[in-house]
């Protein structure tokens, strides 16, 4: 194995070890020693390859998220309306929870509260999901009467924040979280009703929305 290949392999093991350590012990249980033990390497390699534990955590989180977003990209591309987007969100949520990735996200968010480096890394990782959602919203809103007045970027963050919040809520109140998702689905039905309005009603709605924004 070449030197470059060995370096890449060591970095991969360290990043995988960091993610696995968060899943198993939470952010409070993460240290150079615990990561190195999980990865099966000398802890000095963390500082050699990443400089600090925070840098390793940030890189691992971003690398893992990129891989997850890429895995879902084709499914995002098939979404044609808001209801389908919410259905995909539900499926994604269940799959990510089963894989332990929701736990990682929750722990990174917890760590971000008091650590600017972790906050920056977590925000960057979340932005990858937001970007995919925004692409879908721009596509499906283009044919909607409210499309020209909507803010896809802001809506994408609202959708992402809603699913994250519901997932964290579910740990304490599963039924409450389910009720929250049901409310989002009601909004999808409302959007379908708006899309089916006749031309006169559409013009009236656009005029009303313009008035609200002014």
C-alpha cells in the first residue's frame, strides 16, 4: 500500500471512529482516547492528521453528511410536489434514525451549543441538506401561484428545521412529534388546493399575498 493510500485509510478509520464514538457514547463521551480506541489506532494520529479532536469531528460530520446527501439525491430528483417532499422526509427520517445518524446529528447540535468550531461544522453539514431541499422547492414552486412570492431558501431551512425539531421532540414525546408531522402534511394538502384554484382565484390570492409582504 502506498503512503497516500495508508494516509487515506488512516483518515477514514479516524472519521469512522469519531462517528461511531458519538453514536455509542454521545458528544460528552468523545475524546482523543475514545475515538482512537474505537478506530483501533494510536491517538497521536488524530493530532497528526487533523490537528484537534474538534477538527476531526467537524470533518467526519461533513464527510458523512456529504455521503448521505449523495445517497438520497436521486430520490430528491423525483419529488414533484410538497406532499411527495414530506413523504420523502418521513422515509429519510426513519432510515437515518435506524442507521444511528439522527443520534449523531442530535449530539453534534448539543455540542455546538458551547463550541463555535462544532457549531460551524454542524451548520455546514446542515446546509448540505438545506441545499437539496431548496432545489426541490424551487422546482415544485415554479408552477405554483405562490411561487413568485415564496422564498425557497427560507422555506428550505424551515422544512429542515421542522424535521430536526420533530425528531428531537420524538425522544420525549413520540405522539407529539407524530402530530407535528401530521400538521405539516395538512399544509401540503392546502398547497394542493391552492394549485388547483382557477385563474380568477389565483389572481386574487397573488394580490393578497403581495399585500401581506408589503
